[in-house]
C-alpha cells in the first residue's frame, strides 16, 4: 500500500486512523527518505493506540517500547542494521511473540 500525505499533521492522522484497525501481533513495515514522515506516522499510530508517552525516533536505541496504549507499541528504526541476521541480535522474535504492534522504520534493508 502506498499513501502520500502533504504535512506532518496529515501523516499523523493517517497513523491514528490505521491504529483503530490494528490487532495484537500486527507488523507495520515502512520506509521513505530522510524527513519523509516515518516518525510522524508512528506518532499517529501511538496516539490512535492511546499511548501517552512522547514518541521519538529510536535511531540510536533501535527500538523503543510504549506500554501505555491499548496494545504495546514497539517502534523500531532499522537504519543502522546491516542485514536481516542482525534482527535476531536485537531480539526481534521476542518482540513478535509479545503480541504488541511492531512499527518498523527503514524496513527495506532488513525485512524485504
């Protein structure tokens, strides 16, 4: 699916709408150029899930967990990972098994 928005607010609104449809264990993998709105989209997802924490890009931590919503949100930034093999090093399978939502920025290098 490809969605084009024209502002951070519009991008967040798309994330909020999508959040209402998400089920435990769903994985959302997305990509785009630097500054394309990946984190804005994730902020919208978080808002739609009822997350109260401030959502920021997990570029250096690779994954941030938000536990306050109706479903746990695992926000991944795969930019610094070099291969799919590195997913196992960060415990990818453990996150999947926890039944939350996995929102994956820069997914093209490791998931496809």
